C-alpha cells in the first residue's frame, strides 16, 4: 500500500511538472495561434524559429553568453572551492557563509546591486557587455562552488599529500590528483551555470545593451506585443530547449553509469590479480 501511494504521488508530481510542457510542445506542431484551438499539423513555427534572423541572432547570442559565463564561473567556483577546502576552519566558515548570500538572495536585488556598482559607480558602459557577463558570472559561480565542494570532501586527501611527498609541486598535485577527482562536480556546476544563465531575466534586464536580448528578456517582451507569429515560434523554441535538456541529462546519466561499471570491473580485476 505504501508503495502504491508513493508511486501515485510521484506520478502526480510528474504530471504537474511535465503536462504543461507537453501541451506547449503539442501546440508547437500545429497552426494554432492560441492554446485551446487545434488547427491542424504544421512545422511553420519551427521554420519561423530557424529562418527569422532576429530569433536566430537572439538564440546564438544567448547560448554564447551562457557558455562564456559558465566557463568563467566554473573556473572561479572551482578555484574558490579548492582554496576554501584547504583553508583554516575559521576562514572556511566565513567564505562558505559569504557564498550562501548570492544563492539565497533575490535575483532582482542581485541584479540591481550589480547595475549600481558596475554601471553607476564604476561607469562601465552596457554596450561593452562587461556588466552583463560579470552579472551572469556572479549568479553562477556560487552554484559551481556548491557542486564542487562535496566532491572535495569525498576525496581522499592523502593522495594529494602523497604526491607532495613524492616531489610533485602544489600545481602538479592539483592538476594531476585533485582536478581529476572533482571533474564530475565541475561538470555538474558547469551545466547548472548554463541553465541559470539561460533562465536569468533580472540580471540581463539591468545589465544588457539596449540592442541585445537574451531568450528570457525576448520572451517577456514578445508576449507583451501583438506579433502572433513570433509568439507561436517561441512555443517551438521552448520545445527545442526541453528536448535538448532531456538529451543532455540522458547522455550524462549513461556516461555516469558506464564510468561506474568500468570502475567496478577494474576493481574486480584488481582483486582477482591480488
């Protein structure tokens, strides 16, 4: 009975999570201009999505911004986590507390603060894209830190010390011993950073150049307008993003399972040799 209730609850949660997306995906393959009226199968929305220069440039710009910000955030978040992990207890507590502030802080507060600091105080022009990139890095880096830190805590710290005892420099020990063991955390932090950057609205709104739009800012502006063709093309965009996310998650899970199987086989072979 408990299993039935638990499975029923999971199914109910899954329905609430995925039915709206599936409905949107269904209507993206129709000629309907509003949700609720089906007017026949069509790929017109996808043709519009990939042939309209405005939409194409917006998608490319958003993806490039997300990837660039994620790379910088992954580097800074990883180095911050490693430095904190090998710091003294008091220093570690202070840094961990400071890292939690941007995570729990409201995005609108973070966005407005970055806007005031970079644009008003330091006078950096929005057209340089510097405030926009810095804002996205500030948004993503704390989450990379949170993804990497558990991996560091699970790591056998004796390997790093052994490498130093055998003559390796701190950089060599870091590059050859520590980094390989925390790569899953770095990858998770990178993927999360890409997602956060793609999803961000407030920081982009306060820091982006006037002629540049991310997916989130473009969608909000488009839904306020009267361009029906653009609105329905955004249904197709939402479907494409959803499918890409599913594909990435499946690939990452399959790769993780294969890596675990290889480790188990290798461990078994080593025991057989012993």
